[in-house]
C-alpha cells in the first residue's frame, strides 16, 4: 500500500516550486535555493516523467541545503516510482544518485538510518539493482563480516544469492522471507 500512496507524499508550491511533505514548514535555507536560477533551471530542464519529478526536485532541494539523508530518501523514492512507471534507465540513474547521497549523508554524520545494518542492506540492494554486482557483493560481505543480527544477515545472504545470479529485478519482502525459510 505504501507504494500506492507515494503520489500523495509531496506537495509542490505553484509559485516558487518548493517541494515538501508540508509546504508550510519550509526551512529558512530553502528560500534562497528555490529563488536561485540553478533551481529554476533544474525544474524546467528535467525530462523525467511527471510522477517522478516531485521526488527529484525534493532530492535536489535537500541536497542544496545539505540535508543529505532527506535527499537520499527522495532519490530512492524517485527510483521506486520510476520502477513502477517501467523506466529503468531513469531508476538506474536515481539509484546511483541515492548511493552517492547515502555516502554523503554518512560522511556528514546523518546516515540514511541510525542502524548501519539497515544502511548496508539498502546500499547492497541499490547497487545490485543497477547491476554493480561486485560493489553490491562487497557491501554485503563487509556487512556480514560485522556479524549483523540474524534477520539482517539472512537478508544480506538473500541479496548475495541474487547478486550471484546477476539478478537486477525488484523482489518483495515476501519473496525474501520465503527464500530465508528454505
């Protein structure tokens, strides 16, 4: 159900182009960005499908104000919508952007999740989905070497099975759980 509601997660101001879950809660830093020529140009030049644009704009805006965690999540959500719209070339670009933003978020001290195990699972999946199998396998192996919780370990092993098969397809949690039972 979550994926079905994504089109309602963000609002966009028709005057300035600010994109957020709640327009009334704009951080002070945002005003300068949305008024900048770079942001105006970015909004007008995108060729991304309409459904993806709010999340791409959100990601760009959050990156500009150095809110890397929020920027990464917006890029991930944009990739998911791109999947749903069957535009894999766009989703690949967005996943690679999300990995870069995740790295920046971690370096800034505000990782995507406070749980490094969750970050490893997400990074592994993002890399696998774009076909960077060696990087994805390295990420999973490194996380497994840190003796993660049992459930995270099983999910990382599932990812490694997919990586070994060069599988770039989206898999559901239910599929992972079924595979983990075997």
